[in-house]
C-alpha cells in the first residue's frame, strides 16, 4: 500500500485528465485531492470513481464558506459519497455547521487557516487583522479545533506551532505549499520540503504541479515518497 502521507493534487483541466493521471501513478499513490477548479469538469464523478472503483482515498478541497445552514446542507450532501476529507473555511460558525452536516459519516472536516499563496501584504489588501501570518494561522487553528474541526490546513512553516497547541491532540494537520528540493514555487509563498513538513508535525502533505507537470509523474511521486522515507534535512 502506498504511503498515504502523500496526497497528490489533481489540479488538471478535467476529470478525464485526472483519471489518466491516476492511472499513470498507479499503486504509487493512494490519496488524491480534487479541488474547486475541477468541480464543473466532472470532479465529483472522478472522486466517486477513484474511491469506489480504484480504492483511493479522496480529499475534496472545496473550501466552503457561507451561512451556517447553507454549509450544513452542502456538507450533508457531500457526506453521502463516503469521501475522506473536506475543507471549509476556518471560521468557527462554518466549522460547527460543517460538523453538523458531516454527522454520521466518516468524512473529516478540515479547516483552512490562511491560504499558502498569501502573505502579509495580501492579508492587508483583504483587511484581515494585523499580526504576523504564523500567529494568525495558529490563532485560527486553535479556534477551528475549539469549534470541532477534525484537522486544519496550514503551510508547513506553521505546522510545528499548530502541533504545539494543547487542543491539537488527535487532530490532523495537512500542508499544501510543499515543494521537493529544486521544484518551482509556482503561486506558493510559504513552503517547505516534504520531509521537513512531516517532521514539523504534518500528517499529510499535498503536492500537485511538481508531480503532474513532470514528464514522468510516477517517478516524481516516487521521489517525493523516497524523501518522506529518508532522513530529514533541516
């Protein structure tokens, strides 16, 4: 069984491309993320096919945000598909509503703290509270845990501080913004290598473009897995 600490982001144009990539990766990868960008291109159908027919774990990255009743209803609808992870924004009222919607299912609700593509200047543009980004991430993570989140999404640079929270016991930390050594940053601004992300307290890492843009995606995935299995370099 492939190491499910690696989640491969299927950020490709449509479900057919996603299925082809999953077939190319084969047994090397057991866990996939399907995001909002693919939702209108067959993403939910792909999630169901990978889960039910290929035995893969599925992380549905929707980052839901709305009034509580709407979030609860949306999550209740998604929970029927027996998927593994679902993201919502980390605001406490959203997390509480999502947990209500997921009740009775095995789907884990993961709360987004601060997107890994944002830095302090971006947050200023959005009128987000003053303070260093890592401090805001830790604060939002703690509030999300208090609201019942099964885990949180943060950059690898904040994983250790989130793991140090008293209410993080038994909660998941999933880190996008992971780039193997030498990989292009893309739109990520707060990054770390795969091994260092896990060493910092992450349970799962999300890797997309460094795998699916590689001429040999399976080899790229295997390289990440080898790094996870090897010694950590700080």
